[in-house]
C-alpha cells in the first residue's frame, strides 16, 4: 500500500499521515495515535528509501563506544534497540580506542562530515566539554547521556549521581560508620565529580573530616575494585564501610574482604551503585548487596526516544531530564562493630 492509498483510507492528507508517522510535534496526539493504530491494522509501512530521500536522513543514530564500561554500554545499547526496533532507525557504533582528547574530537568531526548518522548520543561528558561545543557548531543533532557545565544549549538525560552517593554515605553514617571509603569513577567525568560532591557533602553535614586516603578513582571493574579495597582495608586505620561506584566494583570489594578474612555486612559494610544488570543481581550476591538503583537499559530506551524527538523538531533546550535514584537496603550494610 502506498502513502496516498493509506491516507485516503484514513480521510487525511498524505502530508498529515507522513508527519504523524514521523513524530512531528504539530500533529495532535489523537491523530498520531489513530494513524499508528491504523498502520498496524492495515499493515502499512512507509517506504524507507523514499522517506530517507525526502527527509535527507540516513536512518541511523551514532554512538561512540570506549573500552571502559563494556557491561554498562551493552545494557544501554539493549535499551536503545528496544526503542528503535520499530522506527526504521539503525544504530551505528563507532569504537574508540584509548585515544587522546584531540583524536576523539577528530573522530566526532569525521562522523559528522561523513553524514553516516542523523544524530549522535554522547557519553561520559566532562565539565565544559569541547565535544558538545563542536557538535553544536557543526549543526549535528545530539543528546548527552550525562550533563556538562557548559554555556552551549544541549539536550541531556542524567541520573542524580550526587544525591545517590550522598544518600548511600548518609545511610552508612546512620549505622555508626565514620571511616567510609569511596571507589569513584573515571577522574574528570561530570558524574564522578557529582559523586565526589555527594560523598563530601554527606561527611561535612555530620562533621566528619574528608580523608583523601579513603578515596580512589578508576574504571568500574572487578580487578580495580579488588585492588582499591585491599589498599583501604590494609591501612593501619582501615575503613569500616566502602561505597563502590558500580556492582562490578563491588564484586572486587567482596573478593578483597574475603581474602583478608573479613565478612561483608559484619566486619565491613559495602554499598554500591546498581545498574540493574540482568546477569548480575544484587539480591543474589552473598550477602545481598545494598545499592542505589538506576537502570542503564531504561536510560538507553529513553535516550533513543529523546533523540527521535530531536529529529522530529523538538528543541534541545527543552530536553533536560534528571532521574532520581532509589536506595535499596540489603544485607551488605550493618552497624559498625
């Protein structure tokens, strides 16, 4: 069935039907829902090549993948795929080695100039991130997964990292812990700075002095979690609690505690940021892991949806979403002995 035939059956103009299927904001929700419902009922699908020729789009969203955080990235991509499966839109993944910042900027320039994507989702922003300024200057629609303190209008979706770590640290202090270590993310990333602020603010409110010897930063891996936790727990005055930046990090913390004959939840409390991995459940860890919960898959789904809204004409300055983070208490945190 061609567009004109489908539109005739609905009693609408081909332009209205096309805009409804493309998600243009000037089409009412009632009309959009009606067109979508009838398209399913009648088995109508727009001719992809015709749509791309008419709109000038290639039907792809670009995502740059670094080496760090493979598990998190996989969950994010699964969420994107769930949203885009019925949208005739592909995902172009661009691998990024451990390059320097200028090489990364060149990668974004090449991606825009090649016209292989209609929009880009950018991860792990930094304060005053030059990538944001570059994409804005080049006129490429883009969305930032995270936030950046930069005077350039941009769409973003982020979680309340500061609030998450503040609540986790406060919970440990409620249990009587005053020597609390934190394993943070990659230095320089905005989310890591926000988490550091949450940790320090929680200590300050309780009158506890910040100790730089109780803070470490790096990629969220089991190996780094183990090494950092061992270094903390082998100090002359070791911490009685640890805030881990991710569940992968927490696995290493658990391993470090066991290697020193310590029992998690009794000798040392552990709380982590839980990204709701389907293959790594906080409930099934021994002991079950207290965590702040936020789904990377849900973030991927929503980011894909917001990018589609950008491409449909929604202003980037309207897309600013800050998601709250839930605190789930389990067996890995207990009173200081």
